[in-house]
């Protein structure tokens, strides 16, 4: 035992003698430890170890996440700071419309404050100049939805920058919509069936549907698109078809809208008549943000049923105020057993490409499509139904008469026949296997748009008038001798050729795809925030006229990175009295600016702002319902530019003149007098 103890002491002395060398080796090992720990951590995770087994690796991950979050937050903070302090640095306020900077000067300051806009303006302005020249004559701030066609495409007499090399190689026929008598559930089930889907996928309707779903990146194997006459029809159809009373108790309809909407009102009325409990989210004054505690309480209200609590209708952005709402509300609703209906009508042209929607698949999606941005708002709406959620729908006799439509070949007057269609005279469109009956199709048509098709072997006569292509000569019918001698291809080849020719050219969707989500979003973000700052710079002259009161009051978010492309505001005179929004709209229209009016509602006041309730709220125009605020609305489109915003700002600045309204009233009376004294 003593021998072993002596040997242990002698070994310790040898180790002490070599202490310097070991110290060097130890320090070298400590330097190499982080790299070894990282590689070991990766190996441990492959073998199922918890992340906490490697403290150094876990600490490094936390540090990287913090740096990324801080960088994104700093970027947004810098954007807001540039908008608030970089715009109009030499002029704190404007008290006269003649003191506004000229358009070139204002644009120079705008680009200096938002340098990211400069790189985005070229491609968008090139598309606008080549395909949408009508936007230079009139400022269109009243459009919401997806643009299908360009102005040059709809008016063949105008030169087009993206037209084919040989214009005669394609003649764009027009298609219409025809009303159908069908329930939403049967329509979705029919499209979900393999044989029926293959039949329905052909023809004009299938070509248009495929083009739209490809642009919106909505998977065809997961959703079915049902066309309706308009947005209101789509909402009402969904309310009449949704199973609010499946036998397990009364379900609910919960909507998140800060303004009065005709579509949402029709939906609530239908749901209430079918026994549903209708609820609305509330919005905190003055920011108009969602009252989170109240909405969370309503999502958890009642017991969670196996077949769902009800229908949760949610827009990602307010069409009136431009306030954006987090995606997490859709996720929270789905986790609590709600069926989620996403209202995408107020979204931008490519907002459905966002990561949030790729991860959160709502049960229903409603989109609005119109003909040409800034020219013709007629169109149709698309109701996208998730195939896995078809069980939430039920057959309804009322829903069959609401407004499901089909896209059909255009019916137009012929120069030789009384009334005919291209379906009978052209190989461009395949004939339907079974013609629709009178009960299934209504001949009322409300929309038409061009298709591009490569017609081979048949000559298409040109339109008699390029401005009104609806009145044109149809294809020449071959004679009987020609029909007997013409070598017809095999049926399979005919079907393949017809399917190849039915490629719909929606140039408006092509332009949105070319610009992309990031370019469109950044462009509208810069313009809308500039407009908010510019509006707040307008003040009445003082001291004799009101002591410098603000001319414009903006509702909802002010300067904010996440704000949408819509702006709700009101104009006040030097006495502090509000100018009627309808009057502002009419005067703007005379200046070549299209605006809309709206009614903010569901406003919640905290104790701090309770005194503002009586001063802010007013009754609706019809005298009934809850109180709210009448406002003027301006909505930017994906091709709106800085000049459009500047023209709106210059128009509103004219109200700084105390006699502007009276001058316009007398001017309008003089120009529209019915009698002339001689």
C-alpha cells in the first residue's frame, strides 16, 4: 500500500515537471473546442440528442436568431424614420395650395427619402406607358381586385409593346359569363370527380380558371375555383351553403371588418336567417387596430365542436384604412375549430404569394377580378373551396339561384346572322358534350374579355371597329363542298389541337407576374406612406383662419412599414367642420381623380379616448345601425405611380382656400346652366 502511494506521488511530480508543455496543449485544445463542439453537436442531433446537450451550440443559435430579428426590426425602423423626417425637410407645413413643391421637386425628395423606389419604377412605368396609357388621363384610386387584361389588349387600335410580332396571327375573341342553376357543394364535387373534372377543365372556362390559379399559385389538386357574378354574390353563396346548424348546436359567423361592406352585410343577413349567431371584431380608436382581447374572447366563445365552431371571415388588410392584420389570427381560429374564409379582394396583385398563405391554407378564398385597371370595373369573383372542406357545405335550394356563373364563348351580333356565337363557327373552342338547358344557363352576360388563340387552317375576319370589337364578323362557315373535300384529322388530334389553342392570354396577370411580390409591395409601400405624410403637412393658414388646424385627418395607421395601399381620410374646413365625403368625391371627379366613400364601424374606445366618442361617431346614411364615421377612400393599384399620389395631394390642398367649395359650386352651375339669357 505504501509502495503504491509513493508511486502515485512520483507520477504527480513528473506531471508537474512537464506542466509548461501540458499548459500549452490545454490552451490549444480550448481553442479547438468550439469547432469540435459544433461538429459533435451536429452528430449528436443525427443520433437523436437534445439541443441542450451542447451548450456552446445552443448559445450560438440564440445569438444568430437575435441578430436576424434585430436586423429586420432595424430595417423597418429606418423606413419609418426616413418617411417621417426625410420628406419635406425644408417645409414643416403648407398653408396654401400654391406653395406646394412642383412635381419634379417633390419626386426628387421622394426618391431621396425612399431610394429603394428608384430601382422599382423603371419596369412598372414601362408597362404602364406601353399598355395602360389611359391612366395618364385619369387618376384611378377606386379599384380593388385582380386585373386580368391590359388596356392595349382590349383596344387593338392602340399600339402594344408586348403584342406578338404579327398581329394578324391572333384575333382575340371575347367571352361572357352565363348564370347557372347549381349549388356550391354539387359544383365542387363535380369538379372534384375525375371524369367530370376532365370534362370541365376543357373549353374557355377551364382555360381561364387554370390561368388564374397559376398566377395566384393556388394548387388545383387542393382547391376548386367556382366563378360567381361578383364579390357580394360569392359571400352570400358561401353563407347560404355553409352548414351553420348541422345538428350539433348553433354555429357562429365571425367577421373582421372595420368598415361597412355590402358583401359582408349580405353574408351576415343570410347567416342570421339560417340560425347563425353573427359577431364582429372591434377596432381600437384611433389606430384602428384589432382589439386583440375581444377577438380572442370571441374565438374561444362556446364549446369546441367536432364539426367546427362556425365560419371565420378574415381579410389580411382593410380595404378602407389600409391596416394589416397578422396571419396568426387565421391559425388561431383554425386551432379552435373554425372554418376560415380568407377575403383576398383587397390584397395586392401578388400578395397571395406570401409565405404565410403558403403555410396556412384557409378553407375558402374569395378573390375579385375585373376587366382592365382604370377603365372597366366589370368582371366576376372567384370562390376557391378547399376540397378537404367540402363537408362543411350543404345543398341549398336558395343557393342554386344566387349567382354561380360559367365562362362561355361570347354571344355577339353578326353582320350576316341575327345573333350567333363563335362556338358554332370556329374550331377555336370545343363544343360542349351536352348543351346547357334553360334551367342551367341564364343568357344575361356582364363580362367579356379577350383570349389569344392560334387559328390554323381558318381565316378570321378582322373587326369592323377596333374600339367596339363586340360588333364584328364571325368566322366564315365553309360550304358543303368544302366540308366534303376537306381532310379532317382524327378526333384525338382535333381534341389535342383544340386544347393547345385554348391558351388564355391575360396580359394583366402577366404584368403582375413580371413585377413580382417584392417589387409591387415596396412600390406601393413607399407611395402610400408618402401620401400619409403629405396629407398631414396641410394646415389651414393662421392666425385669422382657425389657428393652423389640420386640413386632413387620416384614419388608421399613419407612417408604418406594414400599412396597406389604402387610405381613409376626411377634409375639414378652417372652422373645423368636416366637408361631406360625397362632395369631396364629386369635386375630385371633376379634377380627373376617382375616389370612393366608405363608413368606418365597429370602433372601440378606451377610457382614455371615451371623450372622442360623441365628437367622432355619426349615424349611417340610412339612419339605422350602429354609429361610425363617413370617410373618403383612396386605394392604390399595382400600377399606380407617384404622380397619381401627387395629383391627389394637390387636389386636397385646394381646400386650404376657404372659398374653394363655393367657387366650384358656382363654376359648376355656370357650366351646366339650363337656360341662357340673350
